[in-house]
C-alpha cells in the first residue's frame, strides 16, 4: 500500500502565502516578529510549527490557529540524524518513528 506523504507546513506557507505575495523570508520574518533563521528553517522543512509560530501565522494571514497546528500535527518533524544528534533529538526521533498513523 502506498504511503501518503503530506507536504511540510513550511512548504505550504511558502507556496500559498509568501510566493503569491512576493514576500521574501527576511520581510516575512520581520513582519512575524521572529528571527530570519527560525522562519527559514520552518520554510525549508527543518523545523515544525511551534504554538507561538502558529499564533503568529494565524494573525498575519488571518486564519485560525487551529489550522496551523493541525498542519503541524499531521506532518511530524524530520528525524534527527543519529550521528550528530543530541540525546533529546534521538529520543524524539525514536518516539516519532514508533507512532502508528
């Protein structure tokens, strides 16, 4: 059976919110009140949507916070590379890998 691989929330934000408006990552980060690196990591799929980021996105794009959190919930964060990951990252990766969807 083929597995469904939903898009990362950052990919959705980039394609549906930033690109159509022609907004750069720097401008968007300033408007959201976050550092550029944090938004860049989200948009490039290296981090998930935190509750505070979900609230900022909901206010900025006039959507519900629940929508952003739901998008984050259906797409788990990427697995940590076992070689250079901290013990916490390794534990989170094992927890995510053990989930049954």
